[in-house]
C-alpha cells in the first residue's frame, strides 16, 4: 500500500516539477511579459525544482529503510507546500 501511495506522490511531484519548468520563463525570463526575477528568485525556483525531484527519491529510500510513513510524508511535501503557497494572497 505504501508503495502505491509513493508512486502516486512521485507522479504528482514530477508533474509539479514539469509545471515549474514550464512557467519558469514567465518568472525568470528577459521577455516583455516576464517578471525579471533576480538571483534570490532564481535560487528559490531552482530549490523548488530540486525538491520536487528529490522528495520522491528520498521517500522510496525511507521506505527501503522500513520507514514508510516518513517516506510518504516526505514525498507528499512538495505538492502540499505548493497548495499552501497558492493560498497566500499576492501583494499588489
């Protein structure tokens, strides 16, 4: 059961990473419709992508070390953080 939940979490994490990569040009790009993100935004964006890729891998590692609950929580952390970030209202 834990393996199936981890697989679903890995798919969700990889889809979130693909979304972050897909919209990165609108945040970090130099075009007229981008936000022209600075170095801090670039570092945060890179950390989010790395976290989305590393979380399911570490979740499966924890499952292999007989810690399936910790692995499931770790694997679902990026989608839950993304949902929490969506709940924060933007500054105008």
